[in-house]
C-alpha cells in the first residue's frame, strides 16, 4: 500500500499505510430503524454487521470516521486475556455470567481472525500467537497460574521457560512466560474500515461526521439527535467507550464517568534490516509483558517494530518517548541498537480500578459498556455479537457478559488528573518484582 495520510485521522502508522475509503454521508434527515448504534469502532461495527446479517434495520452514527477513535489508534495486538482481571476471579465475582465472560475472552482472538477470514478483510492479519513474558522470577509463578486457569477453559496456552523465551523473543530480558497461539496482530485501522465496508454491504446504514448530541426515551421510541437530523429507534447500542464524552460531554455522563480515560502512546520504528527482523521476534508473535510500565512489541508488514510507552505527563511526549523507548529497545535488543522512529501517536483507552470491563443495560432497550483496559481489539470485536444477541432478546441470565448497575467513579475529574501518576507506582513495583513471590 502507498503511504497516504488523511488529515481527519491522527498521523499514525496505520493512517499512513491504510488505503483511504470515502466517508459515508452525514445524517441530514429523520429515519426510523430497529437499532441505532452510536460509535463506529470495533464494537459498533461488529454489532452492526451481525445485526444486518440477521436482517435487522440498523443505522450506525459516527462523529468522525470509522476507526477514528481507539479502534484505529492502538498497537494492533490481538490478545485473548484481560490485563489484570483473572478468569477465576471474574467467575468468582460474577458467577455463571462471569464464567461465560471468561470464555468469551478466551475465544476472542480466534473469533476476530475467523471474522477476518470469513469476510476477506485486508488488514495485515497474522495469527502467529501472543506471548506474555514474565519480567521477574516471581512473575513466572503468575504466568504458570494463568496457563493453568486458561487451559481449563480450552485456551491453546503453554508455559515457556527462560531458554525457550530467549529463543522466541531474541532477548534474555525475561524469565519465561505464557504463550497463547490463538493471538496475533492486525492493522487495526484497516480492520475497522474493512468492517465498515462489510457492514454496509450487509445492509446496515452508516453515517459518518455525525456527532450525537442527545439520547432520549420517548413514547415513540429512543430518539437520537444529531446536528442536522435524528434517528428514532426501538433499541440503542452506545459503543463510544473511552470517547463517550469527547464530542458531547452531556451525552451520557454516568457512562463516561464509570471509566477513567488514559492516554496511550504508540510508536513505529523505521523499517529494520533483515538481520534484526530475523533475530527479534522471528516468529512474528505479538508480545506484551508483565511489567506495570508495559513493554510491548510486534512487527508490521513493512518491517517496522510497532511498540509504545507510557507517560505520566504528556508535554513534549513524542520526543521524550523516542529517547526513552529507543534506549529501552537497544538494551533489550542489542542487535537493534537505538532505532529511529517514523511515527509516534496516541489515543484514549478506558480503564477501571479492577481492570474489569463494565457492561450496562441502564434502561430497557439501551445497551452499553465501558473500559477495555487495554485489551480492546479482540474483546471489543466479540462484544459486537454479544450486543446483537441482547438486541434479539437473549436474557441477561444467558448473555456472555455480566450486566451490572452503572457506578460512576467518585470525584471523576480528580480521578482523571491523578490516574496517570499511578504509572510512578507501577515503576516502583516493577523494580521490586524480583523479590515478589
């Protein structure tokens, strides 16, 4: 693909290499549908595709363009686990619904890659596996526990020792870890655009550059108002996640305040020499480790290592990260040296204190969720089918997610300010990890 940059998207690697698509028209009239979906990210597009394939009349409203938010800005790793919410803990907290959700997560990477193959979506998909190396001897025990817990749910996982890890990664920086062969990586923006095209081909209507100003329940149904039109629908899926309050702060404040948006930084090196590509992650797995201040990498289709980092304070973020992550990569992979970075970009991810997504049905006919906690690619795609099932009448007692009351985070503005500083505690804890058991 040629490098083409759209001014409507952040200057990311994905925007530079993904073929542009003509945006759908904005909504300028009143329409009546069965289902209105707000947000054309992975969840909204997946839900729209599933519902259209099942014969429902669906409209999807996107304030910018499909994949503009977190769905098109992430690292593209397809990961079938949660960050900190362990499967047994989820099942213990939420009973049968928690166990169904753990199974949904377990199967989520395979579900995404099967969807890509079934719809022939050109998104650089590579199902080469996802590896979570342990950064300390104590964390190997965590890896072993995770292998055992996910194995009981049928996940294709195994525990690698230090020598196997060094061979797989091309570095002796880790002590072992969990390899899940169902994971991998994609170009996330190309995947979002491909989903949009397939959804429209299946019969759904997409309106882009159409921010939603309000949602209201009336005797005629749900009324979704936009600057130049409105949609009257029987049911609604609010699929805006960490960007719920971005275009309209009053759209759904309780939902927006039930998560903390964190700025996530992604980076891509210049194309690397063949010798480096043959020795660093030679199997092209996706990798994200057990550090709180996460180390994560994967190759793209053009030989760039796609990585990233975290900052407590965003000032001069791109230049600071180029220096910090460049030095980090040279330490982990001496054969690479300090690389140059062609792209640095960022976007919002939604976080919760327990690292568990929240799923809501706050009023009859209204479905929504909050906080992928850094695991949105595989999970958000699978959630499209879950919400399609809910729209079709699958009861809460049978849904693949636990439905809970909406609980806004107390003192949310303060939490948003304080949250990035938690990174400091993660870094301290990471340094103490060798003594952790």
